[in-house]
């Protein structure tokens, strides 16, 4: 295909596999009470209820402010909300479960009533997950990929919740020292496979699970770019892919702008991630990303229609 596209382009142009649209299988993510079709792109809006998150720490000091931010995200097209009470930026210390719950629980209770989108809780603590799931959350986003808390898999399985397994090495406090790979894509794929095995062992069914390469977690900028370029190789694990490039340092290093000005870079990374097969995008700037994904889908749809016509002719 790349060859024929190059031939059409003429004048010595060549194409690489990266910009081709990858259409992943499977396309269903089963959550309590509903199945999310992830054949189409889904945007997960970030609600950080932390004083120290790298891009938006302290932005939402009251429950009202958090609910207003969430309402705006849903209005702009967020399909899920991800709430967290612990920053996992490089160097961050762990936050005790009681403090995480103090930060997030009022929001989880209220958001579960107000918004008709699944609520995800970003935590590595089974105690936090259990309480949040009982209060109305339906997904656990575990950035440790079930490596941090040995009770997490059982907590997710018992609630029948959805599970995001993210790739990381070490802990946020130490992960920068683990950013050493031979082939970063092969190693992330293999270690995500181990996380998937931990989930299965704990009784979490495959159709509840999505996988995430963990951009910026024990990865330097070149690792992140390589993972974005070769994301489709992670589809071999057989589960939908979630991507979290939002406002991250590798974008800042390229663009030389502070975190609050990285929405355009984030949207471009999500658009490329979509072409490569990711279907869920965890972002702060929901509107920019929803619009970027709509544009990419329109082009991809037109390309598919053109291909079908060629096939018929
Ligand atoms: N990134 C962050 C936190 N949670 N979860 C998933 N699944 N994927 C990610 O890439 C991811 C994540 C870090 O971003 P943020 O929440 O904005 O910052 P902080 O950890 O400082 O709160």
C-alpha cells in the first residue's frame, strides 16, 4: 500500500507506514452497566484534584470548581472523566490512601450523579479504588499496571470494573533512572503483557482491560517519540490502546512552551496516535483534542471511501 501511495504521489515521494490508518480490533470495552465502543476515538478528560500535578496542580481547589471543569469537558465531548488525588509526575512521593480519598471522594459521588459518562479513578491504591468504585466510579486507571498494590487486581475484579493498565518502571520517585531500553517498543510490549497476565491472574476479564504505553513514565523524549511512531506494534497484545501525551515534557522540549500552552502539540500527538491505532486519549484540553480527532476521522473516512470505490472499479 505504501508503494502505491508513493506511486500516486509521484515525483520521487515515498511513504512510511506511520501515517496509514490502523484499524484495531477488538473495539469493545466492557464497563459496569455499559459497553464503550472504542472503534471510534474516545476522549478521557483529566480532573486532577491535587495541589502539585505537573501542569494543573491546585487549579481546582473546590468541589464546585472541579464539577464546573468536568461539566465543560463533557460539553466539549469528553466520553470519560479520570479523577486523581495523587500526582505521578517524575519525582513525586506517594500520597496515603486517606488523603487521596479526602481529595477525590466528594467529586466522585457528585460526578457519578451529574454526568452520564463513565468515571475513572487514577490511583495505584486498592483501598482508594474500592471506595471510589463503590461511590460510583467504574474504571480504575492504575499507572503501575497492577505492580504497586498486590490487592488492586482483586479490587477491580470484585467490582466488575474497567481497568487501564499503564506501563511504568519503578515508582514516580525513581522512574527517571529506569529509562533505559534496547528496543523500547518491544520491551514496553513485553512488560504490558506481564501486566495483562497479572490482571488475568486476579480474575479481571480481558474485555474490561485497556493498555497504555505510559508516555513520560520511565521514558525520555526519544522513547516517547518512538512509541508514538510504532504504537501499532502494541496492538499485538489484543486490547484497545489508551494514550496520555497531554501537556507532557517531551512536547515542551520540542515546542519550548510551558505546560498550559501545549494543547496544540497534545492534539497533534493524539491525532498521530489515532492513525497508529490508539482509541482512548487522556487529556486536559478536551475541546482541542476532540476537534483534532474529528478532522482526522473525516480524512480517514474519505480515504476509506476512495479505497472502496477503487476496489469496486
Ligand atoms: N499520565 C499521568 C497520570 N496518569 N494515566 C494513564 N493511563 N496514562 C498517562 O499517560 C497518565 C496517567 C500524568 O499526567 P497528569 O495527571 O496530568 O499529571 P500528574 O501525575 O502530575 O497529576
